C-alpha cells in the first residue's frame, strides 16, 4: 500500500488537489479537517468538543485525529493506498503515524508539500469564506491564528520529513492545473 502525506499551510490547496491525486493513483483521500467537520455536522459528542477548538483556529488533541486515521486504515478497502491531508500536523502525530505504519509492516511513500506565502493564504481563505461558509474561515483573527499554529506546530515537521529523504516541495502558486501538473510529475 502507498501512504502519501499532502502537506502545507491552511489554504495551500491540499483539499483542491487531493481529489485528482486520489483518482489518478487509486488512493483514499483522508482529510482530518473534513472528518472533524462531519462530526460537528452530525452533532456527535466528539464534534461538540472539537467545534470550539476548530472555530477558534486551535488544533484538536492529537489522540482524536490519530484514532480517526488508524480507524480508516483498518476499515477502508479497495484502494492502492491513502492520501493524508491535514495529518500529521504535530511532531507527536508524526511519531504516532510511524508507529501505526510500523505495526502494519508499511512505510511512508512520500510527503508532498504545497508551498504558498502567508499573504496568499489570507486571500485564498477569505475568498473561500464567501463560497463554503466554514466557521474557521469567517474571521481574519482566526485565519491569522491558524497560520501561526502552522508555523509553530506543523512547520517543524518539514525538518522531520526532510531527514527521511521522502519530502518534496511543490510551488503552490499559479493555477490549480499548474499545481496539479507539478504534483503529478513528482508522483510518477
Ligand atoms: P483543515 O480542514 O485541514 O484546514 P487547514 O489545514 O486549515 O487547511 P484548509 O482546508 O484551510 O486548506 P487547503 O490546503 O485544503 O486549501 P483548499 O484546497 O481548500 O483543518 C481544519 C481544523 O481542523 C484545524 O484548524 C484543526 O482545528 C482541526 N484539525 C484538522 N486536522 C487536524 C490534526 N491533524 N490535528 C489537530 N487538529 C486538526 O484551498 C483554499 C482555497 O483556495 C479554496 O477556495 C480553493 O478553491 C482555492 N485554491 C486552491 N488552489 C488554488 C490555486 N492554485 N489558485 C487559486 N485558488 C486556489
Ligand atoms: Mg482542506
């Protein structure tokens, strides 16, 4: 099985690119953000707890998302692998992902990191707010806090994965199609 991480700051285009990648390589796209928004929409106890954290732009506890990922690995069938979007985003999650893969006798296939400048993050998310109505897109201060959280807690993973030799950066500026072609040329 293939296990890819789609990495990058909020608004980089992870969700936008994931569909075409998953289709082309027969991967299951797993977005922890989307799974959490599903729990919120369904009004589950987990969703109720996660909502306040997400709406303020904070991360949910590591154990919550780690459990979601392992559950998907255990239950999803009929694919050649997984495309992780928004996970891991702390060093603790990265270590647990390695442990989960180790228990399965598997290893990470690659980390594809979509890079855009912070100024573009703001523009893209403000634009998405008008279309999708995500609660965590509604206020500039929350978007700024998500960017800060990315820099403090998630960006350190770049060094973690660079040392594994399976880390590749993609320029996330330009059109959706241009970014997609850059990603496909790496995955081939
Ligand atoms: P999550 O849903 O993962 O949000 P995020 O990381 O902030 O990323 P986004 O979904 O905002 O960005 P994206 O890269 O998918 O961009 P998109 O493709 O939509 O997480 C939400 C929250 O859940 C977190 O804050 C946290 O609370 C919690 N959470 C999730 N995972 C967690 C974890 N592992 N641990 C703890 N907590 C966790 O693109 C953005 C916009 O730009 C769209 O409008 C799109 O159309 C547009 N766009 C994309 N590409 C282009 C382009 N090339 N040109 C022009 N526009 C473009
Ligand atoms: Mg997304």
